C-alpha cells in the first residue's frame, strides 16, 4: 500500500541538543566558562558581553548530505526498513575578547587531540577538518571588537527506521499470451 511514512524509534540528535554537543566541546577544550560559550542564534538576543570579556558564539551553519543513502529491510516481526546516510555538519565558532585569537587557536589544536575528538564517537560523529582562523572584527558603538572565526567540519552517521511491512504471502494470477514469430535470415556475401 502506498502512503507516507514517518520514522519510528529514536531520532538523530538535532536542533538545540546538537548545538549543545558542540558548545560542551568548546567549553572543554578552551576552558571558557559554560555561560560564555553561547548559541549563535537565540530566540531572545542576550546583551553582548563587554569587549574585555572572553566568550564564544557557536552554531551549525550548514549540513551537506551524501548523494545516496543505504536502505536495508529487516523482515523480523512485521518488518522495518533502516535508512543510513552520512552528512557533514559545518559549525562556526566565533571567539571574542582580549584572548580571542588564543582561544580560537586552542580550540583548533585541541580538536585534533584524540581524547577530545573521542567525545564525538558516542554520537556517531567524527572530525573531518578544522578550517583556518579568520579575522572578523566587528564595529559596535564606534568601537572595534576583536573576533576570530573558526570553522569545523564534522561527519555524522544518521540512522532512521521506518515501519515497512514484510510481504508474507500473496495471491496472484498470471496470464500469458503465446506468440510465434518466424524469422527469415538472409546472408549476403560480398564478392
């Protein structure tokens, strides 16, 4: 039977829960206080910390998915299909304050330390690359605010399960028409 299906079971981590994983990673690697590594976009925009405060804004800026996914049918019980795909998540971390460059460099280098990277394993993610540190100062109230951007690219495995019923039996009638075709071949020899 045709129709639309929604996934069943646990879903991949998305939205604020996904942002929280990256926030905790930056806190752990840089040592910045948790409340100073903020989501890049918030429903209510908080007051920006003073220029003398070290802090970071972080958020997912893009998700690229692979061109093809893998689908596997499990006939156990009434049946399910599991769809698996890989995607690359781009995260932008903007560091502010008098130690902005130092914090950005510490985050960049810390991302390559295996123990820091291993925290991503539990979410079926892994580091692909850490981009260059880009200088991006902001002019706020006639004052330049130090800002350095760091882009992270993280690969993630996404698994979704759909309730696709297994066909256990079917009744069918086959009708075929018989057709006889006579073929005549002619061979021409070049002389």
